C-alpha cells in the first residue's frame, strides 16, 4: 500500500552554495555562566565604647540650722531651681526650696495670684533669701479695671511695672535678701525682643525695692547677641543648653542658668554657703608663724665653712656665739639703701688694699 504523503520523511534540499562549499556547522552557543550572589557578610556589632565619667559628688546631709533659699516663679524659675539644687548638693548649710508654677505670671492673676500666695510661702519656708524669676508667660493682654489692654501698650506697661514692684517689695519685706533673675534669650526673635524690654522693668523694680537683679543674658547668646542652642557649660565644654523648642533648658542649661545666681547666693549668705564641713574647730589650735616686725632685733649666726671656718668669719656653730642685727637682710639693705656688706678676708670678691685689715 502507498504511504500517505504527509507521513513521508521530508528531505531537505541543499542550495548550490552548499554543493560547492559544504554545509556550515551550527555555531555552538556557550551557556551563560551562572552568577552567584555574594552572601551578605554578617558583621558583629562592636560593643559601644563607654567614656569613663568622673563620679558625681554624693549629696551631703543638711545641717539642722541650714539656711533656706526660696525659688519662686514660672517654668524658667523651675529650671533655675533644679540647677540650684544641683549646685548646692554638697553644701550642708544651704537648702533650696523650689515653689514654682510653670504657667504662672504677673498678667493672669486670675490663674495664679503671686502677690497673694508669696507671703504664705515665705511664712511657711522661712527663707534666708528669696529668688524670683517671672515673665516668660506675660506676653499677653492684661485686664485692667475691666478693660483688656494689649501687650506693651502704655496702660499695660504702667500696670505691669506696678505689679513687678509689688512682688519685689513683698519678697524684700523685712530687709530679706532678694534676687530677681532676668529672662534669657529665646529662639523666637520677637520673643527675645520682648524679653529685652521686660528685663529693663525687672532690673529697675528690683533695685528700687532694695533687691539685686541677676543678668543671665550673655550666657545664652553668641558674640553677636543672637540666640544659641549649644554653648559652653560651666566647665567650658561645648554642650547643648536648650531644648529643640528653643525655649526650655537641658540639664546642662539649667546648671548654667543657676551658675549666675549661685555666685550671688554665696556672696550674700557667706559662711553658710561654704561647701563641706566647717574647719574652724580643726584650726583653732594652729600656730601661725609671722615674720618679725621691721627693725626688730633678731639673732643671726653666720654659716661655717667646711674647709676653714676662719675664711668666712664663722668661728662658732649654730647656737654658739651670736651676732645681733637690726632685723634687715643683706638683700633688703641693698634694695632700700644700696648698702653692700664687706666681703670676708680672703674671698675672691675681697678688693681691699690692706689684706691684713679685719672686716
């Protein structure tokens, strides 16, 4: 039977070029190399290096008769109080009592009335010194006689000066030492400009009522007087002083804030602000040697030469024959009157013509 045409084997025809030159061999295609992805190197984390810090001094026990420093005011006064507590941690004669209200001020007396509250705080704590810091929340309108006055208007300024003077007088009543700490610069240029004006009011009122104004402005601005976030701490190291909001203080900033007030407190309270226990009892029996009064008669003995005592005039050991003088050394005679002593016989600087003469 005939095989169907579709089932017959197909014979490939060759071209004339293949008859002449032969059939080309198919080009072998080299297989693409398999690329292995490198394994991610697992790096061992190095232990964090820790910087050795000097041990902080431990708080000391306060004395029974320790003097109290009362700190009152807004949130700036709160930062100041924290810094002062750290500053006097090792001072047994000083106790810092912080009584602050962060959102208070002298404008909104309906929220917190400082003139009404301060006398009670003073009577309760019986402070030897009062520190005030107010004003950071006072950039707002004030109600005066039922009318609302805009910030820094003439009526607002007059009333604000009266309120500042009143609170300063209450703190200073009975000639109690009073320190009013001024406001620092802030990140907001408008806020900074207003604080400059308010600081002038605080200074005038504090000095008028017998207190002391403590200016901290230069500690938180650069050489051009602009606000800085970081700066030198009390040890001269560059640290961050203010928070990211440009208003609040870091621990280092609080300590620097207190640095200015601490100096005044130590100056005013004197011996009570001395660090560590008193040394008076340990030094009461100490004998202090004082120099003789000028022209007083004192006893001197010339040194003796190891080779020949007679060359320099010393013929006696210490405690033997003594020479009395007028209390002035050769150096003092030379400086005061230009007098020089004669050189001993036989010494290289003995220029006398008659060598047999005795000095």
